């Protein structure tokens, strides 16, 4: 899995990462877990993988929802 990120450094030294990159990473990781669990020689417990994938997906969905809620309302252009 190759991931490129767009870190942004604040004047106080903290790093920021765009939310869409975080959610993409979480969803890609979940997809890789599913692929690994479906492999013939996998020793991963399907129920555990399903729970982990569900948790990652829920976190990604929550981040997306929070970001959407923060977006300014668009005014209709008539």
C-alpha cells in the first residue's frame, strides 16, 4: 500500500493532515484487511476482521460527517 500525505505544519509545530486523506487511509486499510482475511492461507478470524473493518469504517464515516457539518451552507444562486 502506497500512501502519500499532505501534512501541514502549524506555527506552534503541530501537524495537520487533511480529513479526506485520513478517511481514505482508514478505508484502504479496512479493504486490505478484508483481502487478507479472504486469502486461502489466511489465519485471520473472519469475525475479528469484520469487527475491525466495521470499526474503521465507522470512524471514517464519523470524520466525513463531522467535516460535512462544518462546511458553510451554500446559498442558492437564482
